[in-house]
């Protein structure tokens, strides 16, 4: 299939089929890609405008459309500078799309629902074979990347910064995230958010068979409040595996929200977090979380992780059942005159009013409270506490006022 070249010096009368005869960027407004077509933007260039293929049937799962760069290897990635309050790239339908090393730069003036790259299925048919490699997104009020209703999505070394949140990935099954970074995503504009849940380094919901490996989330949500701030957030997902990820310094500027999770499994089931690090987050380092808005957390595991200097290194909240927390290291400290907690369990109410989580083989160490259990109706479901190492300098172990230090 043909490759079309785009340059600032392009000629609309050219055929666009070579670097010597490129099109201008404006030509893409009327271009209707066929399955397998390739569009290449010249490296080192800034292209004002957007690519809007929404409402068109483009590509297919076997022959995706490719949007990528060309030119000197050392040249900066080409930039698509979106119009005010507009996406940089938008498409929908069942066809496949691959996007390479291109930066999408937003300029949002008055709207709070703008995405850098916006991809959806159509008519209840999921988009398939979506891949982003080395892509960058910044300056969009809702998210850098919005994908809804898709199957078979790969994000390889994709980077997001200074968006409302990095991603809105919803109903995306068969999702793989390899490397990449989400940093400084929060609601920095002067108008209010569209319902909160901003300031997230990676946000995935209602999805199944998800792998996230080597992703880093830093300083998301710390400048502007709004609720939902987190490094890596998974909501109502099944069969998630999170490995070798880092969540550092994430939190909500409004302390009354209690938000600021490092890595949170919110209403998730049959999922694993392993070999990850959570440091300096303004609430939970690692969280198993349920509330009335999501289903119970079941069959989830947190293992071989490290948490340090979070307000709460490990938080277990709500209806949490058949879960395990094993072979982790939690290091608490006293900062700004306040004790931090290694382990906080609150409002755990299962159908039998017992907490269904095993906590064993972990190391709890530091200046703060090694464990604090609040409002737990029953403890019979909590197993393995005597197998942990408790080494707090100023230990305060309490279960609703009951001495817990001899366990």
C-alpha cells in the first residue's frame, strides 16, 4: 500500500508519494485513507491543525492505518499542534490504527472534555488492532489518550504529561502497556473539571486481560484538587497484571478528598500487582478499594512490592474478599510531625461481615504505626498476621482500641 509524505513545504498538487513530492498537512483534511495506508510526517516540524477521521471507516484489523514520522533519526519528533479546544487525532470504527513517534500538543481555552488522541469503536463494534509506539501527548484537558470499546491495544513507550489525566482507557480488552510514563497530569486550567477523577498517570476501567509492565507515574494530581488522583488506577477490571511499575509523589491538592493513591485496584477481580514500588504518595501506596459505586474486590494479590513514605503504605478499604498481600516491604516514616501508617484497614464489610484478606510474610518497618485497623466488624477473615515482621520504632498496634502488639 502507498505511503504519503507530509511536509511544511508540501504542495497540494503533488502526489505525496515520496519525500521529494510531499503534501502539506492541510491535505489530510480531505484525505480518506484506505486499509494499509501509511502517512508520514516530517521530523522536526510543527504542524498546526488536527487529523480528524471520525465517522469514516478506516483500516481493518489485518491492515491498519499507520501514522508515523520520516526524516533524520536525530531530528525531534513531529508535532501536531491542535486547534484551540480540539483533539489532535480522532477516529472511530472497527479498523486498526497504528501511531508512531509523534507529539500531540493541545491548547485548551474553555473546554474540559478534550483528548489528544481519541479512538473509539462504532455501533457497539469494538475497534481492533490499535498500537501506539513512542507517541507523546500533552496539554489536553480530559486525557492525553482516550480509547473506548476496543480489543487488542498496545501502548509501547507512550508518554503523557500535563493533561487532565494521561489516559481514559475504558472497555478495552486485551490491553498491553509496555514502559512509558505519565507525569504532572492534573487539572491545571482555570475552569472546573467535568466530574473529577483527574490527575492520574494511567487510568484503565471496565477492561479485561490487561498487562502493564515498566510504567512510571509521577506527581499526578498534586497541583489542583478534583478527586481521584492516582499514579496507576484500575477500576472494575478483571485479570490485570501490573509488574515492575513505579508510582511516586502522586496525590490530590485537596487533602479533604483523601485521594492520592500510588497503585489502586478499585473494584477489580482476579488481578495481581507485583515487583512494583510506591513512594511518597499522598494517600495509599498500594490500595485494594471498594465502595458503593463499584463491585467488591476479589481474588487480588499484592506481592514482592516495596512501599515507602506514603501516608498509608497499604490500604484495604471496603468489601475485600479472598485477597492476599504477601512478601512485601513497607517502610513508614514520621514527616511534618505526623505519623504515617504501614497498614490501614477500614470499613471492611463482607457478606459475612469479615475481612477476606490474607496478610503474611511482609515486613513492616519504620517510625509510624505499623498497623491500624478501624471499623472492622470482624477479624476472622484476616489471616497470617503473626507471620509478618513488625519493627516500628514507635509501634502503635490497635484494633478499635484493643492491644495488638503481641500478635
